[in-house]
C-alpha cells in the first residue's frame, strides 16, 4: 500500500514540476511587460 502512495506522489510531483517549467517563464514575461508599461 505504501508503494502505491509513493507512485501517486511521484506522478503528482512530476505533473507539478512540468507545469512549473511553463508557468515561471510566462509569469516572468508578463511581469516584464507590466513593468515596461508602468515605466513609460
């Protein structure tokens, strides 16, 4: 039973990390865009 929980935890972690790989650059680009708008 513990092995099953570990497999599910690894799948969740893997999904979270793959989402994070896309989310961080997108948030950075949006932040730079907003800062550029404010600076003008």
